[in-house]
């Protein structure tokens, strides 16, 4: 299915890619702590987005690539017959992912890797999924090019991402102010990234998303939607 090497991918731009269990001790500690944090955070976050995710992911089938699946918060929404590949740079997430998949009896394949250099063949995926990931990648435009590369014609990119508040709002000023420290504390998360605009500019045939707010302080503004690859 999806086990081909990167056919037109270039070298990775990810900050923590392939550090694996042998990376620097401080990085490993941060990765381990973030994986633990995400496993706890998901319990609260999923209650806020469950209905939205059910609607968004309904109808997913075939070959599905999830980038940055973290501890596996989305696995519950997939049909058992999807062929699921996860590309997740933090190796400490993999244990949580596998445990969750086992509980759900969902066969999965997980690889260390980065959204900016997806280890998947051109035009091989029916869908690509990302939730709360484009805020964290080093080069979102490149990640979006990679998503388009691996999607089949008419394939769908489904996303839920937290995004920058509109310029001029107090929340945006707060996001701009806390960005440097937030980035360090939250594993490279760019709290003020204008991800909706980046997706619109990526060259998909169509993009549709809705904006919504969650009670999550600086990461309240969200978008959820889909983009369709050209035929
Ligand atoms: C906030 S967590 C979200 C995890 C999961 N998608 C969820 O919704 O619970 C961000 C995830 O993106 C991953 N990530 C960070 N940089 C990445 C990159 N360049 N490529 C792919 N995943 C990345 C992190 O390791 C982490 O698992």
C-alpha cells in the first residue's frame, strides 16, 4: 500500500525529526513530557471537538495518512477498514498510539518522519488528516506541498487547526506577545500562525473551512474543514 520511499520529497526541515531514542537527553525529556501532556490534554479537548470530528471524518476510506497523530486522539473516528499510516516525529507518542490502536482493534502503521518530507509515494493517499499539527511544523508551506504531492487526484485533506486570532483583536496581541515562550513550552507551536490563509494559498482545487472558538485561552480560535486536490 503505502510503503514506498519519498519519491519527490526533499530533505526534511523538521526540528526534531529522527532524533529517536538516541537524541540529546534534553530533547528526549521534552518529547517524553509533551507526549505525556498530550495524552492528558486530549481527554479534555476531545469532549470539545468530538461532534465536529465525527462529521469531518465520516466517510474516510482507503489509504489515509495522518501527519503528527500524537497520542492517537483521532483513531477512534476511523472506520476499521481504512489503511492508516501515521507519520509522527516524536517517538514517545508511538507507544500511546499503538496502545490506543490495540484497544480499538485498528491496524495501523506508524513511522518516524516529518510533514515536510512525507515518506509516502506521489498520489498514493485517498485522504490526509492533520489536527493541531500545522501550528507546530517548521515549514507549513512545504508541508502543504507534501500533502498535495501524496494525495490522489480529488483526494481530500481534512484539518482541524488552532490559528491566529484576527489582527487588531486583544487575543491576537496576546498571541503575538507570548509566542516566543509558548513556542518553547509547547513543542514548537506557533500560537499566532495564520494557517487558514496558508491552506488557501497552497494550490488545492477547493478549500472550505469554518472558524470556531473553544474555551482555550490563547489557542481559542480554530478552523475545521477540507481541501480537495486537483483532478
Ligand atoms: C499538539 S500535537 C497534536 C497531536 C494530534 N494530532 C492531536 O490532535 O492530538 C502536535 C503533533 O504534531 C507533531 N509534529 C510536530 N512537528 C511535526 C512535523 N514537522 N511533522 C509531523 N508532525 C509534527 C508533534 O510531534 C505532535 O504529535
